[in-house]
């Protein structure tokens, strides 16, 4: 039974990562003119409004003051701040490096941060096989990234932003796992994104000035906010109920694989053999990781 629950949680997180991977494809058909900082803040705001609408239709009583008072607000605030930080740091990291390098460093460092945070919080070390599987996946991502973008000269500031972004995401995932054990996933995720939007919007205003929104931007932002953020993170939060948070963070590496597949079959791009090989190595590492997670759940 526990193994089946783990499989279900893993499937939800993988589906979430696939939805995250649609971000680049969506912008290929309608490139955004809005500042990347405002893209991050806007998708958080749209996602929070999406959750409010869902809750008003499905569980209106969950938004009552009495129900809200029972929620773990300290954890919700921490998760919201982590999500806001992740968005701002991630887009700042991309500006300081490149999309490929920034994504690889941020996503690749996330599982490593999750493992270190797990040790600090529980005084228990993840199994050696877990580290090996994660290492294989990160090696594959690094191989594919270097093959795709060899010309970027990395600076210490860019690397630091990427690492801080990965740390914020890992802490968000670990905090979210604790939250969803105490509150419904839709309600808690919606509140986390509302908190994140409150933090991120002023940050975007300071970093990028007042936003100028076009009709094309609005269409893409609706997709990013509702599908690639709202629905995706609801799946991710629900999956964390039965999946180790470190494994959940590592499974986010499905995102670049999904992005490459969408680029091939929808956009018509033709990545090189090195990139495809790297993504194959990522899937090998994640396959080993899934096997470990299911075995652990069965025990």
C-alpha cells in the first residue's frame, strides 16, 4: 500500500515537472516583453487568485476566519518567503548567467541543498544510494548544459545567485511537506503563493520598475500562472504527502527533460547528440531515485 502511495506521489511530482517544462515552449510562441522579475511576481499573483477561485467553488468554508486560524502560519510564512525568494533569485541568476546555465545550477543544486537541510533538521543522513542517484542525474544535467551553452563565462555573483535560488527551492519543498501533513494541499498552497506574491511584487517593483503589460503578455502569463504554477505546484504539494522532500526536489530535474522533448516535438528544434545524451543520463539517475523511494516506502 505504501509503495502504491509512493508511486502516486512520484507520478504527481513528475507531472508537475512536465508542466513546469512548458514555460519555455509557451514563450516561444508568444515571447514576453515584460521584465523577468515581473514575470515571476505575476505568475505568483495569478496562481494565488487561481487557488482562491478553486477554494471558493470547492471548499468555501476553508477560507473562513475560524478555519484559517487553525493553520500553521509560521510554516506558511516561511514557505511563502522561500517561494518569493526562489522566483526573484532565479530570474536574477538567469540574467547574470544564461537560461541554460542558470537553470542547471539552480535545479541541480536543489537536491544537494535538500540533502544537507535534511541532515541539519533531522540529524540523519540520506542513504549513500540516494546521493549516487542524485549525483548521476545532476551529472547528466551538467553534461547537457555544457554541450548546449559553452560560451558563457561564469561569474561568482551569478553562481551565488543560482545556489541561493536552489537553496530557497529546497527549503520551500521541505517546509511544504510539513505543511501538507497538517492542512489540505489546495488551501495551504494557495496561501503560500499569496504570501509569496506579497513579498515578490515589491521586490519586482524595486528591481524592474513599474510593469508595462501587453495583450500577448497577458495570455502567456495566464498559462504560466494557472497551469505552469498553480496546477503544477498543487500537484507537487500533493505528491510530497507520500514522497520524501529531497526526492521531490530531485524529481524537479524532469523539467529540463520535458522542456527538451517539447522543443523537439512542438517547436521543431533539433538539439545535439550531447544534449540528448545528457538528458538520458538525467533520466537514468531519476529512475534509480524512484526505485529507491518505492523500496523505502515498501519497507
